[in-house]
C-alpha cells in the first residue's frame, strides 16, 4: 500500500490526452449519443448475426461510434462556441471598466 501512495503524486501529474478529450467531450457525448445510436441500431439489426455475438458487437461498436460522434461534435461545435462565448464575456468586461 505504501508503494502505491508513494507514486501517486507522479501519476496525478500525468494526463492521458485521449481520456482528457473524452472527458471534455462528455457533455456532447451525453447530448448527441442517441442520434448515431438509433441509426446504427437500425443497420445492425439487418446483419445476419444473432445471439451473444450480435449483442456484444452491437454494444462495443455503439459505444465507440457514439464516443467518436460526441468528440467530433465537441471539436467542431462546442469548443468554438465556448471560445466565442469567452471572448464575448472578456470584451464585455473590458468595456465595462
């Protein structure tokens, strides 16, 4: 136990870029996950696979697809809108001083 506690400060300073991006995109993933999920589910039902392989394949591929769509929406839509809102707030503060 002491060994794990000893390396904790070093691990806390490391960040995995992909996990950080997924965390930053979590709201977009939450808001838009149904769009690709419904479309992909309709397509997946047409495949000639049944039983556990279909269920596991559908779960894994749906999670990956919804995550990628959410990240794309975050990068294309959410991040630029947040930057625009921050600039607008900065300009309003500068004008009020």
